C-alpha cells in the first residue's frame, strides 16, 4: 500500500505546476518510491525482475559511456548519461512494483485521474498562453512537457473507456474530452494525434477476434468523431489560434515545401536535413551521445532533433539506431504472440509501442523517463506472463481464470 502511495504521488506531481510546492516536496515521493522498491526487493518482499528492458537500457547506457571517447562534446554526453541513469532507476522501481493485473490498472488509473489536479488548478487560476499562443510554458517550463504527460494520460483514459468500469464510462469520456482540449491548447500537433490513433488501435485490437464485423461500424463512428474534431480545431477560435494554425503550417510545408512552412515546421525541417548530413559523416558510431545538440548549437542552443530516429543516427550511428529499435521490434513480436487476452493489458502496450514509432517521428524519447516507464512496464508484463511465477499474475494475465488481484 505504501509503495502504491509513493508511486501515485510521483505521478501526481507530473501534473502540478512548478511553483505550486517547494522542489523538495515534489522530490520526496520519487526518492521514497525508489528507496522502498529497492528495500522490498532486497528483503525479497518483491521478486527481483531482470527484464529485457533493464538489460537493453543498461547496454544503451554503456554505449553512451563508450561514445564519450570520440564525442565532439563530452559535456553533452555526460549530461545525457545522467538522464539515462535516472530513467533506468525509475523504470527499475516500476518494474519491481507491478505484480498483478491490479497493479497495472492502478498505474493506468493514476495517469488517467491525477490530471484532475491540473484541471482544478486551471479552473481556479485560468489558462495563460506564451508568446507563441501555447499553454504550458509558464506553468511547466515548456509546453511539450505537460503535453507529453497529458498524452500519456489520454492513452490511459482511452484504455479505461474500453476496459474500465462501465459504471463510470460517462466520467471517463468526460475526462478524455477535457484532457484532449487542454492538450490541444499546448499547441502540440503530435500530442493530439497520438491518443486519436491509440483509440483506433485499441478499438481494433479489442474487437479483432470476437467482433470483426462490428469493427466497420466502429470505424465509421471513429471517422465521424474525427471529422467533428477537425471542425472544432478549425472553427473554435481558441483551438484554431493554438493548434489549428500549427497544423496549417505543416500542411503548407507538404504542399509548397520549406518556403511555405511556418517557423516551427521550418526549424524541424532544418534539424532533419542537417541531421541526415551529419549522420553521413559518421554513419557507424555517430558523433557521441546527445551531440546533435552540440552540432546544432550554432543555430539554436540546447535543442534536440525533434525526431528520435535522426537523434539516434547522429548521436550513436547505425549501431545505436539498431540497438534502440530492435527492442521495440522484440516487444511488439512478443506481445503479438500472446494474443488478445481479455484483461486488455497486452493491447495497451501493443498499441503504445506502435504509436510510439509514429510519435518518435516528431519527438526525442530515448532519455524521457515518463515515456520509458510504459516501456519498462510492457517488459515487466511480458516477464510476468512468461515466468508465471505468481499465481495471481499467472491466472489473471496468463490463463485468465481469475479476475481478482492477489
């Protein structure tokens, strides 16, 4: 119970504006969760899980260390290594934490309902926008930070819409719409598209084996709602001024090239174009971990490629790119082999991995702790499923003959 409390508090503070509490207050749940997870594991109250994710991410960390030997800027390497180490520790704790179906459901619920704190905060203090017309920078330092957290929340809410308690379906639907609206105000195009695609994937996965005929009806309903969403973005002034104009800039780029793009799209185009050239200079091992930021610093300081594929290619070359994405392929294959189990947990992680490949065309995630929590949980789910070490897990996730948590 105490471990769940600290895990929940850690997730809650994702949605708390920076200056609401002293920094030490927001750090206590994280350190408590890490310390208690390690202590319980050492005391064998939690079984030690050496998952595929743990090994993979540690190897990625070692490759980053090795890249410091040839990197253009070792300072950039070591700043990224710190983030990788922190991410490994946090994901290790979450992997040890989950033991039953209920633990996975609890984490999904934390992500789904704790944004209510942000909703109430905005109702009291109102929504403020930065010079670019985006919500989030003033409260969280960067609009993309809160947009990422909200995107993860939306994916969890979508899962609850299909697999959660049917009695609170209207409330979950309301949460989805409210969080989608706030996410749109951040101006992040990909953060809106990801939960929409996630919704489509979950809908297909859930009905694939039992109701394929109904998928057509669901698809029609989905596209009707999608059209309504597009109309809202183009017709509601607040939405148009934050995210609608950014979509227009992207469409202008595809129609007319860089000359027609908005500033945001043009910068991303420059990042990808330059990144491809730098990759060709050192295609095997790259320029060193986090050295895209160093190479691009003559244009903008402290930036990343806004494309995880380009980021990995520039930083760690083909070796790093293959090392990174072979794990995604591994997880996807293993999850497909499980089949459509009725808890829906497998479907969540399978949909998450597929949309992550899409998301990373416009985002850098290799050192993003919150993104990797879900990757670590997917690997822990597979570990529990394959080992069958605990009766509650084996029956809930494996054979599905027991629907209650142990």
